[in-house]
C-alpha cells in the first residue's frame, strides 16, 4: 500500500525507478517488467508486450508520462505522441499501477487461451 511518506520521498525519476523496482520485487510480480532508468528518463516495459511508459520530470518539476510503443514487438521502443503532464507524484504512480494491472490482465488472458 502506498503511504504518504513514500510519495514525499519520490522527487525524481531516479527515486521513482528505485521505488518501482522495490515494489515489483516485493510484490513478486512474475511479469518480467523492465524498469530502466537512463539519463533522467525512466522507461518501463514488459517482455512480450508492445506498449510501455516513458516518464520524466521537466525543468519546472512537472512529470511527463508518455506512451512507448514497440511496433514489431521486438523490444525496441519509440515514444508515442500521447503524453500526460501532472505535478502530482501520486498520479504518476497510479498511471504505472494501471499499466501494470493492464499487463497482468493481458497476461492472464493469454495464459487461459
């Protein structure tokens, strides 16, 4: 469960990447989620899925969440044109949680087939 003191500690994409890596490890999600922090930008994707997220913080402290797409599902992602801007860290965490939930749901559907 997300506590207010957790959110207060997440100020940068590096902080967010550390939090998400810990959360995925703690929740023992068997999804092969890749959380890659690189030069101020955070990329989140899951092996076998064609969409992911790119997250960064601009110079004014505003979070920018972009869709990352792999057209050939080959692990090479490009940033989509859709983006969402927010000043609330909780909104970013909720967006990531929603994305993980969608991946879990898709993964379960594929397993049932």
